[in-house]
C-alpha cells in the first residue's frame, strides 16, 4: 500500500458509516472500563484514549466521574461526531486530531489507552516512533493499556493489513521501560456476529507490585 493515504481512508469510513455499523463498535467498552477502573487511580488522573475517535469510552469515563480525558484520532470527522453526541459534555474532553504514527505528546499521562489503533502500524519506523511517544508521554509509574488483535485474531481490519501480537511480542516491544502487569485474551463480537480475538495488556512504567 505504497500510496495509501491513511487519513483519507479513515475520514471516508467515518463519513460513510454509522458508528453501530463498524466492526469495532462497542455500546459499552467493558474490557477497557474494567482495566482502567481496576487501577484505582484518582478520577483526576490524566487519561488519553489513542484512536478513540467516535468510541463511547469517553462517554462512560465521564459518567464514572473521570475529569481529565483526552481523545486522539486521525479522523476529524470521528471526533466531530463524538463531540456532537456528547453535546455540552464535549467541553470536558480534550480533543486531538493527529496521526499516532507521527504524534508526539506535549503532556504526560497517567493512563495511555489504545484499543485497536497500534496494530495498524506495520512500518518499523512508525512502530519505533510510537514507542518513543509512549516513553515520553506516560508519567513515571503511569500505565499503558494496549489492546490489539491477537495471533488468533484477524489479519486485516477495514481492508488494511494489521500486525498481530502475542503476550510475548507485545512485552518485548516495551520491556525496556515498562513492566507487564497482566495480559488477557478477549473475544469481541462485532455488529456482524463475528468474533475477533484481542489481547489486552496492562504495563506499568517502571517496577510494579500490582497483581
């Protein structure tokens, strides 16, 4: 996909499909919510949802009382739809339109959450840049929550090749700066009644005693 325009691709998706009609749709993102809340961090903790776009995670985090939420997505259309859905509550979220493949954060976050954005990066330089972003953008003792397709999951999504990960391969990417807390495999049921197997891992920047 030498001439692939990633931003144009995602703008087209969000301009032509309803949220309920995309494979990654979750009315209630239970896995992400559970992983975030079990960390038992203050509700004022800085949370960034990478690739969050029009996801409903921000809505649920606001309902739970979290007050420092950032949503990043490559698609301005997706973010505008999320803002429209949230109405006045959208003012309580920081919105960033950016491609995570070349994004460098200006803030340091307590929780960096990524469900199904990272696995779209197949180029080594882009993956390395993402790792540098994590290194810079997560507070000491902060947490990375990463969800990608597992080795038993799809090899493509939205007609794009993805990179599958295992617990070992994901850990190997971040082990120089992060320690694994836990990993779990989850089947996501799409709106089309198909199953996609994900691996979700929590990593802590530095040493951890959390079980």
